[in-house]
């Protein structure tokens, strides 16, 4: 009964991160109240180390380890690098915010790193068990992060909703997976795919499983009609946590969908295509229409996220390389935009004041023209106006949809995003044409200033030269699928 | 009817009766004890399925730990039985409906064409010296080691989250700090002052 020990080399980033989380926790304990920055810098160091480990071992081929539970391919490497970058930016942006609100603790950083580990596991999972465990690792850390300010009623309420609905979604997902397991007799993504391809299995059981899996996924993606938690959680969570929830996990969710639906259940494309069309149309409609009525920026951005997720799903519908890579490109663009927008909200807030109302953007141009300009770039990009990155993201998704022959779907998507442009443009109007309500100086730390500028410029630069990111996502999809 | 069938029906009847007793018994202590009985008979059924390890775990964890705690709570709390039974008959039809639906669904799944015995035949029984526990241990530490480690990380997250959410340092609380107590020296507590002796005049 000799067993070969698993090849650990491709899992070095995960192992390193786990070790570093433990170091962060212990170091924070030793450093004590006065030296919280130790945890911050160690967390950044951990992410940089992971990036280095992933970057030095970029794979061009697909390789499996841990008896086929862990997959290492170009898509996983690229998504992981993007996740590190996103989490580093999240930490830089939120440092001031959390330190002025009593959240500058070791737990904040260790939970963020645990969530990052969960995302990495999801991205390179090739087994239903690891897909689920990665998702739970991510979700549990997020529930705790939302509830971290437990003295705030609204945050506690948001955490409860998030937890209960998230647990329900996990239940859906597990039920669907168990049905697929019952039909195929395996949990390995590749084996499941082979078994379905053979065509001797009961289609009935597989479809029942698929319905539950799609429902669970759309819960996690916050796609309508499973979006109810998103506005409450976005509004209730501390802005630093909202920034985190709305950015990096979407990259992981994209990887999760690719592994589960495309690699595992790709043979059932005829069945899930219809479900995804309903999800996409509903998400775009609900997200864009409900966002118009919001006066709270975080709530508005939650609905905007829902509509963006609709677009992401739209990219998957065409079920070919072009579609998948356009969905990946859309995810990258979305993460870039959402990072910048929440960062702006955070620098407008200060101790004891949350810039949550859209009126807080009034006259931003008079208070600080540069941040007003960056916000304008971000809003134009979200609305999908050229030459921002958001335009090319929408364009590539729509091209994929048209190639797949769904002309009506493209028309609906365009109409709904025109409606959606209203609430993005309203912010620009408030910034440039209204009088400011307060003249408090906006003076973030230097690292935040630099990063926010890079972020805003990137939205424009990648919009002018979208080829690099598009080529990157096409490469990742072609080499991995 | 083989011996195994007889054992199965024996356990199954006790299981159903004790489960019914859990919800119909007037005394919560009896209910808890009947739940213990149903767990033990359930473990017997699992033994029949050659899942020895799970059967033992069920007895150890549920009967040994969870139910004992449960009994403690039931005995410690002053439960008003009449209040507890209020509305039983009002909600009975609803509960019964759910139970019937559950039974019907299970029957449809197990007797239908998709998961019936012809689709998934019973696995051939293992030899008498085959160790279920050993096999489980081998799999967990070889094939499933990655998932096993991930489960451990999830438990660690649960610990961190629970402590981060519930640990509250109270400023108004006055409690001794053991590390300070240990580090104390006699000079800190007692000051010997030299002074001239006093004399009664």
C-alpha cells in the first residue's frame, strides 16, 4: 500500500500563504496594540511573496497534483496574480479607514488573507470537494469580516443576512453536486465531464443537479433573482470590507464558474445556456432599474454590481473561447473599476463620517479637481462609454453574444445599459455642476494617492489599449480549457 | 429472510418507535433519552452497511457528547411543560404534511428508475478482516490530504472569527492579571522604613 507523496511545487503559493497567515496572527499577538502596522506589512509581504512564487512558476501547460484535486494552468496563474494585486490594493486603500474605526487589528488582516487563500483554492480546484471547501473558506472569512464592527447594528444585520443566505446557497450547491455525483459516480471535474460525454447517464438527474448548482453559483455571484443579500451587505458592511467583497471574490467566482460549469458540466451547455440567459437578463434589468432609485452610493454600487454580473454571465452564454475570454476580460475591468470607486468613497469619508449618500459627491470638482476627474473616469467606464475600459469589456461580451446568434439578447443588454448610464452620469453631474455641501479637505496618505491615480489612469489606459488584457485573457482561456 | 434482514427490521422498528417517542413524550428528559436510543439503533443500521467507523463516531460524538450536553441543559433549565406543548395540535397538521412529503420524496428517489437498486447495485461485502477505519485513515491522509487540510484551515478560520467577534476587553472590569501577580517582588508590596523606636512616656 505504497502511496506517492503529492507534488507540492505547484501549490507553493497556497502553502506559503497559509504559513504566513499563522505568522501574521502570532506576530500581531507579540507586537501588541501599539504596533499594529506589523500585521499590515506582514500581510502585504505575504501577498508579494505569493505573487513572486506564482510568477516564477508560470505554467504553460495544465498539471494536476494532490491526486487530481489541484490544477495548475495558465488561467489559474493569471487569476491568482490578479487576486494578489487586488488584495494588495484593498489593503492599501483601507488602511486609513480601518485604523480610524477601531478595526486595525490582526484579525482583519488574517481574515482577509484566509479569504485570499480560499479564493486561490477555488481558482485552482479540479474536484467538487475542493471547489466547495475553497468557497466555504472564502465565505466564512467574509461573514466574519462583515460582522467585525459588531457594535454597529446595521453591520450585524448585514452579516446575519449574508450568513443565512450564504449558507442556503452553499446548501443548494452541495445538493446539486451530490446529484451530479449520484449520476456520474465521481467528484473529479475531468471524470464528471468524461462521464457526461459518454451519454449513458440519466439526463434527468443531471439536470436536477445542474439547476441547483446554477442557483448556488448565482447566489454567490449576486446575480438576480438570487441577489437579495447584495444591497444590504454592501450598505451594512464597513466600506473597507465592501471594497473587498465587491472586488477580489468576483475573480475567484469567475474561476469557480469556469471550473464547475465549463470544465465539469461543459457537455450540458444546451441545458445551462437557457438558465444563464434568464439570469443575465434579470440581473441586468434588476440591477440597472433598481440602482436608479438609490440615494445611498454603496447600495447603488451593489445594484450596479448585480448588473455587471449580468454582463459577465452574458459572456459565458456563447460557450466558446471568445465568450469565456470576454467574460474574463469583463471581470478584470469590473474589478479595476470597483476598486477605484470604493477607494474614492473611502477617501471622502473620515473619522465619524461615512460618505455614503450620493449628495456627498456634490461639488467634488471644487473641493478636489483631480479626484473628481478620476471619479468621472470610473463612472464613465462603469457606464460603458468609450474610450474607457468598461466600454471595451461590454463590447467584447456583446460581440461574443452576437457571434453565438443571440441578437435579441445583445439588443436587450444595450438598452438596459443605456438606462444604467443614467445613475453613473448623475454622479458626474453632482460633482461638476452642484455646489459642495462641505469643504472638508480631502487628504489621503501618499500611498493611497499614488495608487488611486494609477487606478484611475489604468481605467483610461487599458481602455485606449485594450489589446494587452484581451490577449492575456484569450491566452489564459485557450491554454486552459 | 436472512439473519441480516431480521436485524435490519429489528433496528428499524425500534428506530421509528423511538423517533415517534421523541416528539410525543410529555417529559423532555424522556424525549432526550429516546433520542439517544434512536441514535444507537441508527448506529446499528450503519454497522449493517459496513460503515463501522461512522457507527462508532455516531455513538461517541452524538450519544457521548452532544446528547449528554443536551440532557444537562434540559435538566438545568426549568422548562414549563404546558407552555412547551402549547400549539402542538395546531401545528401538527403542518408538521405531518412535511413528514408525508419527505417520505414520498424519498420513496420516489429510491424506488424510481434513477437511483434504484438496478441502477446502483449494492457493493459486494468485504472480507471479515477488512478494516473500514484503516481504509478511511489511509484515504484521508493520502488521496484526500488536500481537502483534509483545507477543512482544518476552515476550522481555524471559525476559531479566529469566533474570537474576533466575541472577545470583548472590558475596561470597567477589575480582575487580577496573573502575569503581574507572578512578577511581583516583596519590595513592591512591603516597604521597610527605619525609624527610631518610640517609648512610652
